[in-house]
C-alpha cells in the first residue's frame, strides 16, 4: 500500500473494528449530567419561588376563603415542605435520581395538599397521593444517603 492510502482515515472500517467501543465515551457522557443538573437547578429555583408565593398566599389570602385552622396549617405544611425540598434540589441538582424523586415528591405531596385545602370534595381522589409523595421525598433523601462518595456533595452547575 502507498503512504497516502495508509494515512487515509476510513470511518466505516472504524465502525466495524473490534476495538471500537460500543458504550459512550467520557466526552459524550458529560453532556447528560450537565443538562440534567441545569434542568433540576431551574426546577428547584422555580419550585422555591412558587413555595414562597404559595406560602404568602396561605398566610394572607387563603384566610379570606377558608376559616378552618387545620386547612390553613396543612397549606403551611405543604409550602414548608416545598420550600425545603426546593433548596435540596438546588444543592443536589447534580444527582438526577435524587432530584427527580424530590421533584415528584414535592409535586405529589404539596400539590395534593394545596388542592385538597382549596376544595376537599372536588379533589378527594388526591387523598392517597399525599403519602405517596411523602414516600418519594423519603426516597430522595435515601438516594442521597446511598450515593457514591463525592456524588452527594453539593456542586453548583455552571451555565
């Protein structure tokens, strides 16, 4: 073979080569965690802002609609859990499993309490969703507890 032929790179022969890796290389894997950490960073920030707004509504506006102190307390609990777990999603945004569990848990736990507080009869079917959301929140904490060393340490995403 000539020197020019040997220097020519043939991508098809590389695809068929037994030494070509079938799994993604490190450079292709870096995009997914950054993308998910950015997504969860935004989710945590948006859920946190919503928790502040919903908490303020519960403390001021909700009392005009609802007089039952237990319902007001439930609303406050939902807003508190949402705010705390929003902050945790920000800190754990690099951990997609824990962040997804926290997001699902907040949505189900706090969301069902908000709906049930506003109209118990209409949203009665959401009653069983509240404890399931709580289980998702617990699972998020356990995902962090059993994460490999160093992956559970808070790292803020770079945008």
